[in-house]
């Protein structure tokens, strides 16, 4: 089981916006942060690498903040507009160690729980819908794409 986030610090919603990360990887503008995170974060661990689902651990070269990067795609075999979701969940050092130790058997429910209790960077592009890039704090359901 992963350490409980915030057990030794204030509640996540009491934290300043950039307590996790720096202005580059966790800045207020989600679009700018996503552009930085997708091109500049360094992969430290590849936990799951499939064509429609991947989970990797990444680190910001500017501040050292770690993230779980979760990509999920659901193929639309009829319409051809595949739904795509990409989330960057900030992690503590203990959480990185726990997830890295799980490797390809990473517990998706626990990973989703981490993304549900703190602000995460999210790119959501549902089939037939508009692409939305935003900082989110709502529940995160992590499941394999297909």
C-alpha cells in the first residue's frame, strides 16, 4: 500500500498552488504546464507500456518534482475518434519508491486515489468531445485502455 498523501503536512487544499513542483511543471496555466511536462519531464521508470495505456514515473529537470504520467486511449472502431486521456499526478519521494517497486503490477486503484486527493494536470479528449486541458482535483479513475 502506498503512503497516505499529506499524512505529515497540511491538507492538499491548504497548500499553495505550486507546493508540488515549480512554476514550470506546476504553474497556474494548465496549457503551459502541459506543454512543459509532455516535452521536458525525464522518464525515470516505465511501469506499463502498452499501445493504448501507459504509466511512467517522471521528474522535472527544473525542480526535481516527480510525477506519475498516465496515458489512456479508448479506440473508437466505428467513428475513428479515439478518446485520449493524459494525467500528471505529483508524487512524494516515498510514493515514487512504492510505485517503482510495484513495476508492471502497479495498483491502478491506489494510483487513482493519489490523483484524487491532490491537484493534477489533466488533458481530456473524449470521443466526439472537445479537448480540455485543466488542473483537476476531482476523482481519478485509472483503467487500461483498449
